[in-house]
């Protein structure tokens, strides 16, 4: 997820649940080909993230994809994911991301070119369709024939962006029509929802649900294994500890200033639903230093323990 799944966050998620499959933020194949340092920094990882960590690329140029694949392969990651789902006007306007769903044949050709050029598995992340889901099954079959290792589908169209409720029914239909693994995505915010949504799919992909509850991946594994006693909901102390570790790793990865800016958006999502949350959120979304963050955390702990 752009702006969220940088190495420090991925690493913490993997620590909490080692079976989690991780994906980088989307990165431009073209920028990678040009040797952009900023882009290379975005896909950096630590060995603990492997098994499985994939880099997600976007673009529409075959040569750029093939060159980016070579670079990604040299980095030693586990797989390459192609973004066919990003609805942002900037990405779609350049003919990238989910704009590629408008022409499934050319997109399948692009996937096939990439598959032939790399020894890494090539996976795709897509949506139900650009305007509607009427071509989804045909499109998925084309992507399968092109050599995609799995297909992850967000149950919304491009036009919907993030509005409405994700519709998983067309995803179950795809599963009946292809042999490669199909992963469902959209609005999974708890392990119970993941269990209900999984049905005969091969996996569930979780994005925003991890912001408020990074433990969700462990809880999902537990329900998928049929456990009835799940890891309890993290306490406030556990969650603040998670943020402290996140701040440590993010500071190590770049610097304290960057770490605080990174964490602000996580605070905006998390600081809700407890006494005084609005006041703490207000301070934390402006936090400038680690000392300031620690001070607010102490006050939160004192408040919730009252
Ligand atoms: C802030 C944000 C950034 C995202 N970045 C990406 C991305 O880089 N690549 C991608 O495939 N999807 C991206 N997505 C879409 C999510 O992967 C996911 O498909 C969508 O949020 C629905 O799943 P969820 O309800 O579990 O979050 C992003 C979504 C959000 C909200």
C-alpha cells in the first residue's frame, strides 16, 4: 500500500505473523529502469521479510517491465506483482494501474512478456473491472493463460475507487473458472470477516484492516487453522509498544523526522474509540519528535489505566 508498506511496517507485520505474504508499495517500472534512487529505496527490505515478499510494479511499457524485472530479480525478492488496480487519476491518466483493465488482451500480453523474462513468479493485483464486472472472468482467464501465478482481486470497480462495499461474489465466480490461486480483497477488518469471506478462495488480502490492528494476520491464521481460542485483542500497552518499535525501525531506516511523519497517519487511524482519543490524536498527528511521542504515550497509558 502506497505510503504504508515500507520496510519498517512490513517487518513488524512479519514479526507478528511470520506466514504473512508482504508486498511493497507500488513502484513505477519506468522509474526503476531509470535507476531512480527514491524508487530503489521504496523496495528495500531486510531478510526477515522474505518468504514471502514481493515487489509491486506499475506501468505499461514492456521494455520497462522487463528491465525492472531484472533489477527486482537481482534484489533477491520472492515474486513480482503487477498493479492493475490503482484508480488514482494520476496513474490511470498515464494509462497505468487499472487503466490496463480497459484492454485485457494487451495486458495479458504484457504479463506474458514479463513471465517469459524472469524466473520469479509473476502475480497480478486487479479490480472487478474498470466500469463493471462483466469481463472479469474472461479477463482472469486471459491473465491465467499469460502465466500469472495467482490473481488477487479487490471487489470494487475502478470507477468505485474506495466507495461502497466490496462485492466478493464475482471473485467466487472467478475461482470457479480458473486453476491458479485466487485471492480476495476488500473490507476485511477482522479474522471473523476473513473466515466468512474466504469460502473456497485461496487467500484473503488485507490492507486497511492492518492499520488499526496489525495483529489481524495472526488472528486470521488462527481462524483458518480452526482455532477457537484466538490471540486476544492487543491491549493499549501492546499497541503503543508496536508504535515505539515502528518508530525505532523507521528512524533506523531513514531518520527521526521521517519516522514521525510516517507514524502520524497511523496515529490518525488508530487513535479512536477510547477516552480522550480525539485530544491525543490531535497531538500525535502533529508530532515532531520521539520525545514528544513518548510523552503523549505516557499520558494515554495513565488515562486508560485510570
Ligand atoms: C492508502 C492506500 C494505498 C494503497 N496502495 C496500494 C498499492 O500501492 N498497491 C495496490 O495494489 N493496492 C493499493 N491499495 C489498495 C489496497 O491494496 C486494497 O486493494 C484496498 O484498500 C481494499 O482492501 P482493504 O479494504 O483491505 O484495504 C491502497 C489503498 C489505500 C487505501
